[in-house]
C-alpha cells in the first residue's frame, strides 16, 4: 500500500506515465571468485524486460545489461571499470516497450571483503605410504587469488575412508603438501578450502578426492629381488666366462708336447694374447 502510494505520488509529481510497471524485487549484488553480479526477482509479470546499471565510489551509474529477460546481470565483463577493492551498488528497473518501472537499488558490495572464494582444484598422487596433495588456486574473474589475498592458506582435511569422524585438519601455505606414513593399502580422502585467517573467512570446500596408498613392504622387497637377480646374473657370466675360457684355452693350446721354443711362441701368441 505504501509502495503504491509512493508510486502514485511520484507519477503525479513528475506528470509522466513511466511508473506504470511494477518494479523488480529483492535486488542484491553477489560476488563469487571476484565476479560482480546483480540479481533480482520478477515483479510477477513475465512479459517485462530489465535494464541494470552499477556505480562505484568513483564513477556514476553506467549500463550493464539493457533490456534483458534474465533475472541477473553480470557486470564483470566491464572489467576495466572494476577493481578488487572497489565498492559497488547495482540498480535495475523493469521495462515494456516505452514503459519503465522505478529503479530498485541493491545494498553496497566491496569485492575483496564480500566475494566468496570458490573451491581449489585438488589432485592426489600416492607413492608407497605417502600421498602428495597438489592444489590449484581458484581462478578469479579479475586479478589473481594470490595477488588479492597473499596470506591465504589451505585448510586441508583428510581421513581414512569410512572414518570421516576421525578426520584431521592442517593449515598450510605451501603447495604441494605430502602426507607421510599413512597406513598401507588404505584409501584416504581429502578436501581443501581456502582460509583467510585474519578475518575468519573460509572459501567453498573442494570436492572430496580419494586415493589408495600402496604396500609399505613392496619397495624394499622389489629392491632385494632385483639385486639378487643382478648378483645371480653376474655370477653366471663369470662362471660361463671361466668355463668358456678353459675350453677355449684347451682348444687353442692342445696339451701336446711341442718343442720348447715352439711351445713358448704359441703360448705367448695364441693363448695369452687372447
Ligand atoms: C552510487 O549510488 C549510490 C546510491 O544511489 C549513491 O549514494 C552514490 O553517491 C553513487 N556514487 C556515485 C559516484 O555516483
Ligand atoms: C526490449 O526487447 C523487447 C523484446 O525483445 C522489444 O520488444 C522492446 O522493444 C525492447 N525495448 C527496448 C527499450 O529496447
Ligand atoms: C559484505 O560484508 C560485510 C561485512 O562482512 C557485510 O556486513 C555485508 O552485508 C556484505 N554485503 C554483501 C552484499 O554481501
Ligand atoms: C582440475 O584439474 C584437473 C587436472 O588439471 C582438470 O582436468 C580439471 O578440469 C580441473 N577441474 C576444475 C574444476 O577446474
Ligand atoms: C579447517 O577446516 C575444518 C573442516 O572444515 C574445520 O573444522 C576447522 O575449524 C578449520 N580450521 C581452521 C583453522 O579454519
């Protein structure tokens, strides 16, 4: 009733008929990974279109979307006008032909303070009873996560599959991270989110990723077998060489009595020169 009266008053005061349309409801700015999106609810008339604008502390309202039928407008592609420390207000009005509703404004939003940090991308590689966690930072629409939040940490939660109740958490800044001395032949699950400790903000959780550890004994056992095989081969080669050489010697130097001078010559030239 109050809105209705206000609208009537406005229309009468300005003597125009631009107020005939109901305005959109619940206009609010949202931000995820440094985007800037104005969202609103329909006034109930599906035939209307919308025009959305935004301003900041340093520039006046400028258009984002003109005559769109969507219930949101993404201002991020006007990237040159956005900064990660900027404070913005959005506004939207309904339109049909030449008719327009009044503007509806959102509350203010400051990107670096209000944006929701998305999940990091997590991959696991197991080697023996150790597990390497590789983390890729979420991709921001403007700037880079490390440039905006250089103190950002990873809150890593991991547990043996089926024992989520006994999950352990660690807060680290380095990447990759190695979990050492896990139980052999067990599946471990990991999820990670970005944590900004100074203002207690937490990003979205990554998907849960699981990976199985290998057998603790496998590597030393393999090594032992390999060195044994190598030793056997070496011994075999030596034995064969010795046998071969003996036979060769007897072939090249038959045990026939030869004259002393001849024997010396053959011995030197044929056998020991071999
Ligand atoms: C942006 O819009 C708000 C709300 O209408 C207003 O208070 C503020 O002065 C505007 N800023 C600029 C720079 O126009
Ligand atoms: C908005 O779009 C509708 C349908 O696409 C069109 O009929 C109307 O003339 C447009 N209005 C303006 C102001 O561009
Ligand atoms: C932005 O964050 C401030 C402080 O955390 C909060 O009061 C405000 O409601 C938030 N604004 C939006 C649009 O989310
Ligand atoms: C995560 O990283 C993997 C491997 O680089 C890639 O294939 C996948 O698309 C990424 N997922 C997301 C959500 O970015
Ligand atoms: C890390 O994440 C876990 C699980 O979400 C949570 O219980 C814990 O409080 C977080 N730690 C910090 C320091 O934010």
